[in-house]
C-alpha cells in the first residue's frame, strides 16, 4: 500500500469522526449546552460593555438570535386611592356602582390599562344584584387590559383551580429547572364577582401577613399565579402568561418586556429606583363626570401627559419611611429594568463549508504524518492552538459561527492516528545512488 493511500485513509477517518461529532453536538443535550455556553461566553467577552440575552427557542437551529438589552423608561401613573378615608362620601367597602363610576372616569380621561389591587367580590342575589355586576363588567371591557386580584390561602384539602385563574396562570412548563421552592396555595378566600374576559388578567394580592408581599409568583398545582405588580407589568407590555419564561434564582422574563430578577423562591430581587412618577387622586375626586376637567388639569400640572395605566389601591404613604415595599414602587421599579431591543441573527456556517473546513483539517493532519516525530507533534500542537483561535476570531469578529467540538475532534483524531500509524510509512530519507539508478557495486562490475 503506497504512502498516499495510507494518508488518504487517515484523512477519511478523521473527517468521519468530525462529522459524527457534528451530529452529536446537534442532538446530544450535554454537548449542545456546552456549545451554547461557549458561544455566550465568547459573545460576552467581545461585548463587555453591553448586556444581551440569547433566545432559548430559535426559529432556525442554525441561527442564534441575540437580543441587546436597553434600560426601561419610567412610566407615569394615575393612582386613585380607594381606602376608607379616600372614599368617605361613597360606600365603603365600595359597591359595584361606585367602581362603575371610577372606571368610567379613568377611561374617559384616557387611561387604557386598569389595575385594581382590592379583590372585587360581593355577595348577593336577584336581578338587581346581577344587573349591578353586569354594568361593572361592561365598564371593564372599555379598557385594553384589566388586572384584578384575589386573596389566596392554603387549606389541608386542595381545591380545584378556578377556570379564571387557570386562564391567567403561567404554565409550570415555562420554568427552567424545578419549581419546588415556590410557595403553594390551593384555595381562593372569596370568589371573584368579575367575569373573565380576553382583556382580563387575574393575579394574587400581595399580603405582608402571609409573607407574600415581595413574591412575584406562587404555585397552585401545575399552574403559577402572578402577583399584582407582575401582572401589571405583563399588561403594560401586552404579554400573555404563555410568553413568560422563568429561571428560579436568576430572572423572570416577560417576553419582549422587562427581565425581572428573582430568587429561588420566586421573590423579587429589584434595586429600588427613584420615587414613582404618579398623580394620586382620591376616589371622591375621580368619580363623577363633572370632575373629569379637574382631573385632567391636575394631570397636566403634575405629569404633563395622560398616564396609560390607572391603579386603584390604598392611599400611598411616604415612600422613604414606608415599612413595606409599596406596590406602586415595585411596579415603577419593573418599568426601569432592562428589556430586549433589536434582533441580531448569528448564522452558522453552511453544511458544505463546515465539511470543507473539517476536510481541510483532516488532509492537513494526514500530510503531517510523514514528518519527523518532533516536527510532527509540534505541528499538531500548533493546529490544536491555532484552530480554536481562528474560530474565536470568527465568533467575535462577525455574526457567523460554527461548532468547536467537531474541529477539535478532527484535529485530535489526526494526531492520534499519526502516533499510531507513522511507523507504517516509509522513511523520508532517500538512499544515495549515482545517476542512472545503478548501485556502486553494479558500476564497479561494469
């Protein structure tokens, strides 16, 4: 067998190993995750002053989608206080007709997202009661998004999750890793009187007494219920529960909206921002149609623009001295968190180019086989250093990439084959013969 045939066989073996490792890198999760982590690390090194995320779900397996992050802008809010003092001239607790007036007032001003911290639940029967609730539900349909709450509790015997909560819940399959650290609940304290509608998002009301005041999510069976501040952020970003991705101990991502830091128990880990930009009006000041002009004037003087969102909650205290985290403060903090901006598509080398690259490495490794031992091993070592360096330059200097493992595997296979097969190749030293191809003994005889 001639040396060239041996070298060709060695090159084909190394190429086959590289192709097999390519297929393994695409289909075996541990190796695929290592390639993804290496891609992210190289991208981070090349963009030290930038923050970005890499989409987990890719539209094309040969394309990696990178989203640079930008800081969010503070949003103005209209807060209508609905505690006992603020509603002195109305019923307290507020009745459906009171809420009807408040909702119509806020919508007429120009608010398009309504968030109600207090659970809306009333007992009653008869046509009159049903008519009041129907009017209330009609008022809520005016808004683009409505966020309402319920109080949750944990009972010895679990209750089936209500249909309206199930429709507003985040699927537990959206959690990366386990969800065992989350607080469990299995019952609603008082059922809601609000009809579920496409524009309605249900949430749980944070409560310091139950230890849920700083939680972003809680668990009910195989469903995750968002807190009131998180649901408001979802509504403002127009994000459905299915678009929420959760990595406990790291972050909670609201689709193309904010990326919210959370701990392993689902609690917010947010650095407090500046005082929220809001205008507070008492319920008695924002109920009658005759008060709309006064509210608009107050908004112009205080905020300069009509807020998109109105929050119905207890009157705000002084933020600096408040013992508990204000719900409005948490909502305002989420507004300023980073969020994905434009889309960058980093495409992988075509399959033909990858095969050509692996083939070139395999042929080069086969050609080096016949070199002297020291030079042979030195050149293989240079290959193992130079090839990853070239791939790093390609990753960081362009929006194109390829897998590392097949390249390394092809070069290593060539080196290992050289160690085992070099003995079967003839020596590169030539025998000294006179011209004409005759040996000295033959020349003397002639």
